[in-house]
């Protein structure tokens, strides 16, 4: 283990540069709101979110360079505070979109106050439970736990050339992503998806979303994960749907869960909605649980050392160096206790539960599951990174445990469903925030930041972004509705199915079992189970642009003439992709706001002018986007002038 005294950070403990200032916090809040809303849109559409620490760090440094030109230079520790504050919003968005839309799907529309309370509670528990673990996981296990995103973010902040060219990529991506979404979803110059029937396959269909954000996500994920995801989508559209269509060709009665149409009367999209969706849900649930089971040894070890460290923390001598100053552990314990008590006291948190005893039991479930999974999450991300953190599996486990408790107590009505789901919401946000905060603290460890100031800035990030993330979710529901083609809300739909399955036993278990079997077979062939299962669960049209983005990255890197050029293309493309995600997400939320004001989605020109040729126009627009991205990602970056 590497003690702090043996490690030399970029800024030594003896120095005290500006750090926790308005110049660092305000840009973080603003950037966090932008990317938090964008990630909410992306997660509801594609079932995944992206880490925003590096894009926010790059944009912060660019903002600081502008301030420096105006005679108000900022320090690297202020930039670190900015990215710490801003990155919290993406974790809040992840937890919210994983769970809250299930309430809308049930018709139990939550209020903005309830959603914000849950987001506050989950975010604060994630930060507070993480405080006593920092010395163990970040300081003492520096060599054992690399925290990849945190290390990369530190490298970005330290690099002297980080500002100009790299920041330009993010801002350019934001502009292009916003323009593309405005043309497709605002003025509706061309359709947002293209599709075509596959010959010789009964009801076989292939298509693709015309989405800059999904293309950017594919470049960020890389060719391997993108290929695995599209493979799952192709299995559903070109194998499962044709098999169901052939099997049901001569059936004269509807097949459960469909109650009106026979399979022969259903379109490919209807077959996907009524049957394949349950198969995909079974695959995703099984994949999440398998990922969680494989992590049990690490989880138990993390939990044991975390608890033992917390027990001994009270006797620790107070830290002397600035770089070892945490918030007092009593703040962690008292603060977490206060959050749990507030959840039990305020009826708004758990929805329609009026009885204090029931709310107290739900709050106790929150405390137990959140503490366990915060401890687990903060260590797992140190090994595999935030993107591989099995948050969905942890949330499913929390939902299963809570639903089992409620079933035992006889709380199987809508109030019980809402309470179980809201417990899962708080746990999901807490686990997600813990993973993000661990990466931020790793960045601070390498830079020489003051931990307690980062912990405070993470709290500020939670408090400042939660309302805006929840407001974005409300607007998106009013504009498009969840469970629709525009916003399928895959993770939340899965959480709803889990709770329904436990409390009502209404699932078509045969279809779910087929999905479980698919996940098991994929695991036996050493295919990454969760990305593959998500591909089965979502329409193949969502996976195609992700796949194309991954393939473009593969071609760009293979055609590089040196390791330096390969790294440059990877970094430039990832920053461009992050910008595309942010730009499309922001315009998507803006369109939702206009739809809320008008009472309908803006019609634009409706691409009626093109008739059947509209899909060709959409394909041509997407091809132009790909060409621009290729030219921008492979352009040689100009070195910064020496200073």
C-alpha cells in the first residue's frame, strides 16, 4: 500500500493555491446542469449514460484560459473542484432514469418535489457513506485500485495543452449535436429513423436511429462493446421475431401477454413490444444478477474492510496535511442518520404511504442497501471503472430484497409498489454517486487536492443538479411519454417488471425464462453479458448507430501511423462524441419544454415534402454527419505554443 507521505502529488501539501472558490464551483454547476439533463435524455433513450468528468474538465480549463486572458487566472485545483461539482449530475441522472420512469409507466406520476427529495437523499447518502472510506480506498490502496476515469481526468488537467484544441472538440460536438437534433426532432427536416424489411425472413426488419448522440456513444464505447450490443439487437430482429412470427402464423387466438391480436396480425414492432421485450428483460435481469454474483468476493471484501475502517476511524489522529483533510466522520454518521429520518418523516418521499411505520421500514431498507452498495460500488469502480459498475444489478438486488420484505408484510398494492421503487431510486443514486465520487477523489489525490473541499463540492453538485435532472425527466415524459419509441426507458421498464413479478406474479415467465437462457448461453461463450442483453432488450435501430460509431473508431485507430496518432484520434473522437451527446440531449430537453408549453410535440415541416424519399434524406444526413466526424476525429491537432 502507498501511504500519502510516500506519494508526491502534482501540487504538494505544503502549497495552498486557490481551490474551493466561486470561480471553480459556478462553472461546475453550470456544466453539470447541461450534462445532467443531456445524460437523462440519453439514458431514457438508450439505457446507458456516459461519464462526463473529462468533458467537464476540458471545458473548465478552456473557461479558465478565457478568464486568464481577462487577467483572472484559475488554478488547477479550482479546475478539479469544477469537474468534481459538475460530474455529480451524471450520477444523479443515472439513478433517476433507472427507476423513476417506472412510476409514470404505472400511472403513479410522481411530483417534482418527490423526485427531487429522492435525488437529494440518494446523492447525499452516496457522498456521506463514502467519506470514511476515502483513506482506505484512495490513499492506502493507491497502487491496487487504479480508478481509470479518475486517473485519466488528472492527466487531462495536468497536460499543458489541454485547453485549445481539445476543448474545441467538445464545443464543436455540442453545436453539431444540437443542430442535428434540431433538424430531425425540431423542424423535422428528415425522419429520426430509417428502416427496411429483410427479404426471406418473416417480419424480419432492420433499421437505424438517425442520432448524433448514439453515434457518439458508439465511438466512446469502442468497437468491441458496440459490436456485442448490435449482435444482441440482430438476434432479436433477425432471429427471435421471425421465429415467433413463423410459430404463430397459424394460431387463431392471441398468445399471452397479447389479448387482442393474433401473432399473424401483428407487425414486427408489435411482436417486439409484446414478446421480445419480456425476453430482453429476462436477459438484462439475469445479466445484472450474474454480474453482481461474480462481484460477490470483491463486494464482501470491500464491505468487511470498509466496516472495520469505519469502526476504527474515531480513534484516528486528526490529519495534519492539507491533502489528508476529510470532513469529520461524525458529519458522515449524523448526516446519513438525518437523511434516513427525513425520508421516514416526510410523506412526500415515498409517495402515497401515509403510515409512519411503513415509511420507517422503507427508510431502514434504504439505509441498509445504500450503505452496503456504496461500500461495494466505491471499490469496484477502482478496478473496472464507472462504465462497468454493475449499478443496475445492485438496484435489481435492492428491489428484490425490498419487494420481498413488502410481500411478507402484505404491501402489494400501488402504494407498496411505489415505496419499493423509490427505495431502489435512492439506492441506485447513492451507489452511482459513490462510484463517481471515488473517481473524483482519485483525481484529487493525484493532483494534491483537499479531500474535504471535494466532498463539499460533490454535495453542491448533487444539490444544484438534482432539481434540473428531475425537471428534465418530467418534461420528457410530457412531450414523448416513457415506453415509447423515442424514449423506451429500458432500465426503468425492467425495474417495473421486477417489482410486478414479485408483488403480483403477472409476468409471462416463459418469455422471461427464454431471456435468462440467452444470458446464460452468452456467458458460457464468454460474451459480455450485460451489453449483449441490453442489445436484445432495445430495438436494433437503437444499436445500429452505436455500432457504426464503434466501427469508425476501429478504422480510425487501425489507420493510424503511430501510437501517438492513435491516441490523438481516440481522444479527439471521444471528446467530439461527448459533445454530440450533450448537444442532442440539450435540444431534446428543449423540444420537450416547447412541447410542454404547446401541449403537443412540435410538428415542424413534418418531412411530408419528401414522401417516401424522406428516409433517403435521413440516410444522407447521417452519412454527412459520419463524414464530418471522421474528418474532425482524424485531423492532426496543432501543438500548443510553448509558454
